[in-house]
C-alpha cells in the first residue's frame, strides 16, 4: 500500500502570534524614529532640563531606527 506523506498544516491560530510580534516590532521602530526626531529638535536648555548632554543626544541620533 502506497502512502503519501504530506506536511502537517499549522493551525490557523498559530499565525496570530507571528503577526502580533511583527506588528509590535514595527510599532517599536516607528516610536524610535519619532522620539529621535523629537530629540533632534530640542535646544540646549531643553536637553539640560531632561538631563541629556549634547554628546548623548548625538549618540542616540546616530543609532539606526531598529536599535
């Protein structure tokens, strides 16, 4: 008797965590980009009020959006 082996299909609900994880990651990257844009607009007084040096700001702005 010949048997055909087919790969098991994954249940429909198993894809939900993957998409949620991807969505969460994309939102995190957007937040990084947006907050770094806002950081770039701060003047020296605002940086001092936030306790951020200009060197720290430059280091943060040099990071890619995914970090």
